[in-house]
C-alpha cells in the first residue's frame, strides 16, 4: 500500500505507529487536540515488565524489549532504567519464575537482605521475591520527546470529531476545522477511541476508570542508590497488589495500587478514598521514603472485560482502532503491528478482539492478568 494515513492520538502508541508507518514509506498526519503525550501517556511512572499471566503477552514483551533497544539506538538515549523490576509474593514470583530460563531475560531470586539492596526504602520482606534485571522504569518523557521529534511537522493540533468510511474507499477525518480524506486511519485516542469507534459502527467494550499514583521525594543520598521497580502481590502490607518505580532521575519514587476508582456520581469520594489507601500502603511498604508525597497524579484507565491488561485492535473498513490498558510498555511492538495491519489491510493475527489478548487460554473473562 502507498498513500496517506491519519493517526488519531499523539500518545505513545499513536506516535509509535506514525513512526513505524513513516519508516515503511507511508506518509502520516497525526491529529492531537491537546499536548502530544498529554493524555493517558502523561506522567513518568511506567514499568517495563516481562511477566504476564498470558504467555502471548510475554512473547510480545520480549519483542517489545528488543524494540525498546532499537529505539534507544536510534535516539541515542537510554529509555529503560538499568535498575530492574522486582516482584514480591507467591503469585507474582510464580508468574515470573516460569520465564526464568527464557533467552532475553535475566531473572534471579532475592533474599530479604538483597531486597533492601535493590530498593533501600522498602520495609523488610521475608516472603518470596525475584528480580528481572532486564526490566525497569520506562523514561516516559524522554521516549515521548524523541518520538515527537521523529514525527515532527506531521502533528496537527486539531480535535477529531469523527472518522468515517468513504463509499469509494479510504476514510474521511472530520475535525473542528473541516474534513480531510486519507487512504486509511489508525485511532489510538485513549478514552476517545471508543467514542470514535461507535460513530463508525464498532462497539468497543472499554470501561473508563480513574487511577491514583503518589510521587514521594527521594533525598540526595538516595538518588545515588539503586532504586528498582516493584510489583507486590503478597498482601503483606494490607493490599492485594501494589507497585512502585523511580522517576525524574531517581529524584522521586512513585507508588500506586493495582485498583482504580469508578467515575460515577461519587467519583470525588472514590478518588479521595483511593488516595488515602495508597498513602497508607506507601507508608507501610516504603518507610524509607518521605511520609508525605510531593504530588498525587490522577490518570485514566481504559480496561477491556477479559483482563486488566487486555488489549485488541478492531477494524472497520480502512480504519483500525486500538484499545486496552497498560499499553505503554508494549508501544514499540504495537506501533509496528498497527503499521503492518495498515499495510496489509487487515488486523494482524493475534491482536483481534476474539483473540482476547491478555487472558490466558481457558481463563474466564474478567480474571486477573
């Protein structure tokens, strides 16, 4: 295929898709109503990890890690920290342990003393723990800045109202300033994806929820130490699941819970409750941090019904829609998959909604991923 492609949304997946399309020789116009990278890609707290309940996502993570290295080489910067990512608790350890002998990752068990070595602010933990040395904190703003520079003048600061199929083929992109025609389109608009898909007759069963992350300052001496990411499923500190990662060059450490708040009439109360729970968890799990956060980050979560980490690509004629949760870590491989889908004219196998990517085979919808 040769021609013009519209990419709706300049988050990390949209930018990755545009760059992948451009590298295939296709011309892209990237539409973004706000600041590029300012929607669901905003913030600095993202963890690259290999361990997933669905082995297909593990394979994607392996590919994505190679692609992140390609990005690092192309941009000349380090995009994933070398501090590793630690898992705590039997469930998380068993998930990572099954991949310990796979080429491309480096996994080892940790003693309680070693836990404090890789993450000094953490409370003593005597349960099962492992670290993936090939995982780590994604330097999100650096990644976004380089992708924005790569896309360059193809960014169009307009709000897209509709992406409509044309009778003669191709798509019409309707914005606040008029309409343009393209040979195909990719919609990576976060919360706006399901709205644009519905206008094209494609129902996407996402649920919008709100999430809270707390950023704690790290003192000057602490910035010089190793600060690994962590994922906790132990329940040791009173919550089923929590996580943390260093940001801003180890100047802050972000802590969150693997839960989100409903955005209904009681949303404010829900967010307040979730913030209080997160603060309480952080003080118990990470007593070496300041007891008060520097800031609280509220962000949107778009979940599919079959798994918390579920993702899929829908198609309507020449338009492709991508939706799911925790997509940042897979952005390089998703961008390439979307570019290949555009070039071939159909969704790449494995990414279709019926594949239920993120849910292990035989696992009921809604099970933890």
